[in-house]
């Protein structure tokens, strides 16, 4: 029985990241409202916010932050949601994350270092 529950939880976790990748804000946020943690991580240490930021899903990013997702949580490679959004040119998400206290000096490379590589200021 416990193995069955564990397998279903693992499937739910994988599904959550697929939904975040696809930008399905309604489903992801409904699961969060039902109790899935806002800072759920995958095997790479990436959060739902990291995935949504990187793929430019603005509505989902807003919903995740509104539900307490940590804008400064790094994945296993030391990357931040802010750096991912900046790298992908998601300027609206970059501004939103910074307005919500994302640290541009956090991570490897930091968002500030990425901006400098692209000749931009943060």
C-alpha cells in the first residue's frame, strides 16, 4: 500500500513539472491550493517557479509567487529563477521577480553576471 502511495505521489510530482513547463497555470495553482508545496523540487533541485520563469509563463510565475514560492531558491546547479528568466529574455518576469525581492547577485552565474554578458543592466 505504501509503495502504491509513493508511486502516485511521484507521478503527481512529475505531472506538476510537465504542467509548469507547459504553463498550465490553472492546474498548477489548483494543486497548490489543494496542498502541493509551492517550492516543490524535481530531481535537479529546480522548483516550479524556476521552470515557469525559464519558459516565460508570466501568469504562472505570478501565481506561484503569490502562493509563497521562494524567488531566491537555487537549483542543484546553483541557478536562480531570475537568472533563468534573464537568460531566456523574459523581461516581464525578470522585472516581476526583482519587484518581489529576487537577488540579482545570487547563484552561478548570477543574474547580474548574465546581464553583463548580454550588455544589459539590472
